[in-house]
């Protein structure tokens, strides 16, 4: 007995789909009863979801990278969402680093992940529903800029830029390639290399706390339990769904504190020494340059 009507939404431009999409399409066709939509661009997502809703799809599987998941989330949270009842979202590891899939999706090789999804549909595979809050990003005027699960600025942006220009360009596309980019970024920060240690002034405002104006090395906000390579750089307390960490340039003992930070532990000298972390419901930012939302880079409007 089939558990649910499944729809698969595939981004043909995502990292692993460039090689495997044809094979995966054949697998889904052979399984029968799976509604498969290929969405090359943003404008294709809403019509594809409308067709899935009309076909009675109950589980939408996103076969793409982190950016693809964010775009589908945005469409499902919009007023134009065609589903009378919100579908369950399943994330397949179709991208390059697959941060979202690593935390709440099906991990491993993409073709094996599809086989696991099909086995679950037939009633022979285990399942678990994970809940994560979604980050909504708005501009200074209140306009909606997007949504996702990981927001970053400062060195997070610099690391992604380095990965795109110097790591991905050389053919490295696994999750470990992000580790290479992170290592180079941290080394550049510690050594004061211009690209990685340039000024990055920000204003951070949290509810019921004094605003902080400083030169921040990095800012990370997420609702996931695990980021790439299993890192979890959040240690602060609170009741909010957003995990937030910001580190000022010149924070005391940064090199020694970094291993603990990546494991979600407070540095010994965290209090009043340039380290900020908390669980919050919202924050307001004043920043220039660029920010990232689920791996996609966006310029701050001026």
C-alpha cells in the first residue's frame, strides 16, 4: 500500500543533477505514480507546484541544492501557495554541499536517496518528520527579500565567494570542498590577508538589548541543527528559533577559541570580548556589501 502521493521537483542546474538527472528521471518513471517536474528557473517553480497540487501530491521532494529548497519554501509560504493543505517537504541531496539535506533531508548518494524515498512510499522504509523554523528576510522598508534556513554575512560571504571562484572552478564539488574554502578563509582571517580580513562594519539590534556597532568578522544565523561538515557554531541561550552568532574583528583569543566555536561551545573568554551568541526570535541588521541566504549571494540595497 502506497503511503502518500509524491511529487519530485528537480533543478537540472544543481550540482549532482548535472550528471544524474536523466538516470533519476528513468528511476521515477519506472516506479510509476510519481509526479516529476523539472524546473530550470525560478519562474517554473510556482506552475510546477500548482500542477502537483492539482494532482493531489502530499509530499513534495526537492531534488536540488540549498538555494532550490529556499525557493520552494518561499513559494509554499506565499499567499499564492496552491495547496489547500501544506505538503510535507522532503529534501534530496541534489546540490553540491547539501547543507539542508544534511540536517533534515535524505543523506548520501543522490540515486540511493531516491531509492530510499521510493521505498518509503511503498511502505518499506523508515521515516521521521523534522521541524525547523524558516528565516524570513525583509528590507529596511519591510519588503520581502526571501526566506531560508541559513543567513550569513562577513567571512561567510567571503568564503562562498572563494569557493565559487577558486574551489568549484577547479572541479571540487563535494561537501568537503566547502571545508577547503572555510580553511582558506579562516587562515586568511588569522593572517590578516586583505581579501579575508577587510573592514566589515555592522549594526546588530536584538530585542531588549543595546545595539552593537562594531567591525564584525562574521555573522551567522540558522535554524538548522547541523551545518556543512557537521559544524554548529552556536552556543548562546534563549527561547527563540533563530540561532545567532557574531564575532567582532579582534575578538580575544580567536584562533584558540575557533575549535570550540565550531562544536557549539562557548569560548572561555566569550563574555565581553567580542563574541556574541544567542537564541532569538528576530534581529535587525545594518550592513553594507553582500549577505548570503542558503548559499545564494545577495547585494544589500543602498
